């Protein structure tokens, strides 16, 4: 559309839809949801999408920088409180959509207004909490289950990050598969890339390892991440080794009480490093410099940490649960999530440097297939379908 032609003067069917993305529920950290929203917005903006963004007041400048051509609307300061934000999503968000002239409202994190007044697209990241609620944060489980059910009923279309989540939605919630679009996540190939030897050394020195080999884990310490069994499997795999690799647990906190119990019985000659959060700039060296990146999760919606480790040229060990084979393909090694299986798979990789190198090369190549631009194109297709379906069901 020409810049000198007012948008409102062009018939809706002859112009691309204006998308309002509700980022008010996106955490300020760069966790998986934050990386999804950021990667998607950058790609949509780069493709010339007509964008508007609703966000919390403190995030206004960040989103304006992510998409300089977008209209950014910040909500009231009270949105920092969850209860106020949930109420605002029902009343304030539809008003913002009307004010910015949105054609589609995209909600990237489950919640949906009861009366939106325009086509809605909701991203549902996973439904593992329906099958195994005990492996999720109990404070959030009830709300997310309720919000997911509501989204499956009310949304014009749903976006999911994998075929596994689509199939689970159909099986668990009897969702209509014709209203579900799969849009794989991408990976930031500038942030996650094969590291230089200097980057690997810098991370190793920071961890106090100074060149000593290690097995890496990166993520929260949540039950579904299966960290206690990783610790137990690593201990078994190291038994009898003259120079066993350290185990480095990196990432934020969590609520898995079994982690401390598993660590308490690690033999004294084995070394565990709990690094906490690592700066973004150190992640390529950390992931690409590990002997093995072990991520034996019990369930994921997509598996972004697996993809990011692959992009860094890591030798990845994960499970075949949910969508992880969709991400890893033949470029990663697989294990069952129990300690004996993890120990056997880890031992095989530790004893096979040629196999590790082969997997690292394959992982780096496969990761190139996952881009935020490709994800954004799939989202745009979903937005277009939403407009069409909404128009057909709301004639006049």
C-alpha cells in the first residue's frame, strides 16, 4: 500500500490486516515466552507487517525499538499486578484494538477476552499440564488450564508451535483441527551460533573449570525438565571414569525439591557447578563448548533450548517426548527420561568423540531451517485465515 494513501480509504479486502499483539503478559526477562514474542515481532516488522503492540508501561521503549514502525500502546501502571492485568484484558484490550484500528488481535499467551469484537488468534504453547499437572507450578496450573479451555472455545484461530501440541489439543480438549495452525519457533542466529575458541575459554574460566570438560544443562529447575534424573544419570555415567566431566546446571530458579536431594548424594569426587543465570553473550560458548548438552525433558511445547543448543553446534541429548523429535530430527541423540537410560546414552556419547562431532555438525545445519522469518510467515497466514473466518461468521 502506498504511503501517501490513507489506510482507512483502502477497502479492507485490498489491504493487509493490521495486527495488534498483546504483549502485556510477556515477562520482561528473556525466557521462552519473551524470546518468542521478541523474535516474532522483529520478523513481522522486518516483513513490513502493519503492527500495533499493547504492552506494560515500563516496556514501551523496548517494544518501540523492536518494531520502530509499529504503534505502541502502553496500558495503565496497574497492569504490573496480575489481577489488574487479567481484568484489563477483558475490557481495556478490546478498547485498544478499536482505537488502533486492528483487524486481528493476537494473544501470545493463552488469555482471551470474552467479547473481543474482532478476529482473535491465540498462541497455545503446550498442554502438558493437562496430562501431568503435578509437574507444573501449582500456583499457575488452574488458571492456565481454564484459559486454555476458553481459548480453544472462543478463539477464531489457534497457533501452536508444533504438530505434537496440535494433536494434544485435539485429543485433550476436542479442539477443531481445522482451526489450528502450526508455526514452529525460530532461533536468533546472531545470538545463538557456533562459538569461537576464545568464547569457549571465557565461559570455562568463568565457571572455574579452566578447560575441564563438562556436561551442560540450561533451563529452569522445574519437575518436567527432569533435572534430578539427569543428575542421577550423570553420576552413573561417570562411575569408574578416571577423568569424569563436570555437570554444569545453568539457568534460573524453579520449584523442583528433588534437585537438592539428588545433589546431596553426588559422590565427592564428582563436580557440580550451579552457575545460575549466565549472561546472554556467554551462551554460545557454554552450549557449544560442552561435551554434551543434556536436556532430558519429560514434556515441552516446542523445545526452544534444544534448538538454541543445536544452533550453537552443541551435541544434544534429549528425549522423544512431545515435539522434541520435530525439532531435533536425526541431529540429536535421544534417551528415555529415567536415570539408567540417561546414563547409558550419556556414556555412549562421552565415549564416542567422532559421533559427538557428527551430531554437532548435523545440529548446526538443521538449526538453520528454523527462522523467525519462517515463523512470522506462518503467523501471517493464520492472521489472514482468522480475518476470513470471522467475516464469514459475522456477515455485515
